[in-house]
C-alpha cells in the first residue's frame, strides 16, 4: 500500500491501473491534528481547458486542504502526465479512472466523499458517481448541461483554421463524416477518437437520487454582480425538487479555463469554501 508523506504536504504519485498503465495524482492533505471535514476528488476538464485550469484547481485544493479537506487530483488516461496519448482516451476508461481514484481516496480517509468536476469534468463526475457508493455530494464548477456543446466548441477550432479559405462549414462536415466512418479527427494537436466524440455528444448532466448535496458554482465576467444563468438555474431547481440539497452560486471572474493567459478567480475559491461548509456533514474521522 502507498504510504503518504507527512501531513500538510502536497504529494505527487502514480496510481497503477489495469493493463500496466499509471495515472499521475496529486494529493493535498490537511495539517496534522486538524479535524478532517471531507474528501474531494477533482475531475479535470478536457483538452486545453485542463491546462488552462491547473492553477485554479491547485489554488482551490491547497485552500481546502488548509481548512481540513483531503483533495486528490488525477490526470485521466491520455491527459497530462498520465499514461497513454489523448487518442487512446475513451469515456468508459475515464470513468474507470475516476472510480479507481475514489477507491484510493476512500481507503485512506473516512469522511464525506465529494466528486469535484470542471466543465467536461462535471459530466464525467456525474456519470461516475452512479457506480461509486457513499458519495455525499458533487461540487460542480461551470457545469455543462450536455456534452454536445463542448464537442461543438472543440470542433469549431477546425472551422477557425479554415475561415480564411472559406471552408469552415466543410471542415465541420468532414469531421462529422470521419466520426461516422469510425475515423479519428485531429483538432488543435489533439487526436479525437470517434467513440469518445460520440460519448461526449450523448452525455447529459444527471445526478443520481442517492447523492445528497450539490454545490453548483458558475463564473461570469463583466465586473458586475453575477446572477445564475437560466439553464443552470433550471437544473438547480429540478435537483431541489428531486430532493437534493443544492447551493447555486454565481460569482464574477474570468473564464480561466479558456483565457489566453493563465488567470485566477479568487471569488470562486471563496464561494466554493462557503458552499461546501453549508453542505458538509460533521464528524468525519481518518483511518489509522
């Protein structure tokens, strides 16, 4: 069994996976002697959004660890520093990675377990939670109601590259035709397999009834007081009607997952802490 470093540190390690591969993980733990409030597993967004959001994920993870939370970050198959190429990635394999990381975390801390997703990561977290017992809640940053919007936005990079030749529409049609024929498509340096594209396009944000708490946070620019967007407000209302305890908060900040330069959204970090504190369960304990 893996032995963590002393409490209060961030520890990098590789989680072995079936087939000989491994996933890069970063564990943030509370200082020694602090009451453990809960455990979070971070599920990152895809493609370049993952790289753009690394700093914000790290800032939030460190802040939560200092407040008593265990936080585990994992690079999924073909992403970041984990085994495989992006072209090897499949939705089911990513879900399996999330489950394996959740098992690893639960073996080490007995506390309310949360899955924390950003963008496409919210769809993965909501899908994976169906097969992970005892998940207390979902922390959803900038959630997507459906995966098709993320896929369309990604494929528009092809159209942008073809704009000058006036072939934007043709580029999108060719990509769709390639997927239908079972062929991979290269977009902005990422090789996208047809199975992953189909799974993402069919993904929707649905939360199982046994997940008690949902913290939904969205970021809006403009420097004015933020208000929940209608689509996410309807989702939050539907979840509340279904019996979930929901905190839906909109904050002002940059769209850090897609900005040209790496940017911070400090209001999101503070709002996340408040939302989790409002939804957490008391008296978790750490296993010896």
